[in-house]
């Protein structure tokens, strides 16, 4: 990855974190920075890295640069509520993602997702691209329905709901990396568990999203519990089958972030549908859920794919993992309520992101060779 791209990503993703705390300076009723906070990280940073990783080139392609510029424009238009251009831009972004997907996987129809010969890692990879392109198209539809056409009324079918829609592709590409770093020669039960994990995660999140739109309580809890058990299964598979490469500890930490996110998500659903629900008192739990999902789990996968062509680096350091947990699990949720801690959280996050993007370390050459072979395939 070029130094220019690293600097651009560092700026975009650090500004994203900063926007999460700007309510301390400007009241949300005057200007709500939540969309910028989510879109800059997931769509601009995550979407660009997804293209970079898929194309596998040393430099970000022209296509990737155009995507980044359009994604920034979409984030700004959504933030400023300029809905006319915000209708068109996601459609252009979707076309770019589909061009990348078809070029890399072949065929407009993703038949490889149903092929027994396709690896679980490649299935997750293609699903990430497909999910992002579909999410972009549906977000345009949501804007048109809620702001112009008013075809139907669903309180959840609006642009803000697509925080999840743009986050899920990042989760899928993170899963792709995790399954790519598992041993290929696995016994049949292990292979079946990998395939099961792929379908449960993908179909589970889609169904979960539909239940959110319908505002159904019990089905949300059931699907959330199933997803939690599936993530636990992925942790077990990675612990048992994961190749001993330098970033295994970091990715394992990422899966633990995802487990925490699953638990806080279930707790929030239970709280939101309870008779004693109070948005103010439930806010700390919601903030912890959002930060661990966005800057804990999602960042773990993005950190690895951003550096796949830059090895050797060190992502297994206990200090890095400790800084990651301190920043995301403690400082960020507290910083949402206390301005001084918010400043410390942004500083620590900026430092962590700088280490993840720019750190170089001495790693055994045999490890580097094996890792490059796995991620390159």
C-alpha cells in the first residue's frame, strides 16, 4: 500500500472517530454528525479497502480512487441532507463495486456462492462485495421513499438504518481473512462447519435486518442468539484450525470484540422492548455496542487487509491489542459522555491506527513467506 493511501485512510478514519464525539461541541439538534461518524469509517474507509484488497494491486487503482471520492461526496451529502445527489451517488458506487466483483469472481450472477468447490474464504469475500453493492442500491431506494415518493411507511426503512448495511460488508471481508488463515486440509466435519458458518452468518444477518425493519421483538432475539452461537463456532474453528501466523492473536482479539458486540446487541434488544425502556439510561449500552462493533471488530479485519502487501509487520503485540481494547471498550464509551476522555480516546485511536497502518517490525522470513502465500491465494 502506498504511503499516500495510508495517510488518506488515517485521516478519513480518524475524522470518522472524531465525528462520534462532536456532539460535545455542537448539539445534535443543530447538526448531527452521526452519519459522518459511521459513513466515513464503513463506506469510505472500509469500502475503499475492500476494493484495494480485492484488486490486489500495490497501488489503489483509478477505480478505487473514484470510489473513495464518490463515497466521501455521498457521506457529505447525507450529512448535509442534500438528498438529490445522495440518490444518484450510491448507484454509481454500486456500479463500481459490481465491476470489481465481476472482474475478480467472474459472472454477474454469483453462482460460486453455491459451489461446493469454492472455498469459504472466497465465498465470504464475494458476499462482502455483493452485500455492499446491494446495500448502496437499497440506500438510494430508502432515500427516495422517505424523502420524495412516500410509497410505504416503515419507521426503520431510512438512510440511518444502513449504518448496519454498510458495516456488514466489512464484517464479511474480515470473516474472509479469518477463514483464509485456517488450514486447508480439514476433515469433512470441519469443512461442513465452515460452510454452515457462512450460510448462517449471511442469511442470519439478512433475516435479522428484515426483523429490524418489521420491528419484531422475539424473532430479533432468536436470530441474535443464533448469530452469537455461530460467532462462537467461528472462534473455535479459528482457534483450532488457524495457521500460526503473526496476526492470529490480533484477529482472535477481533472475534472476541464481535462476541462482545453480539452480547451487547442482545441485551439492547431485550432492553428496547421492555416496559421500562428509557432511551437515556440505555444509551451507555448502545454506545458500547456501536464502538465495539465499529472500531473493535471491523477495525481488526480492515487492519489486516490494509497491510496484506506490506509484510513483514507486527500485529500480534500484546501492547497493540491492549491499546485497542483500552481505546474501544473503555475510552470511547466514556468519551461519548465526558469531553476530556473523548479527546484522550481520539488521541489513542489515532495512535493505534497509525501503528496498524505504518508499523514495520522484524518477523521471521518463513512466517512472512507462508503468510504472503495464504493471503495471496
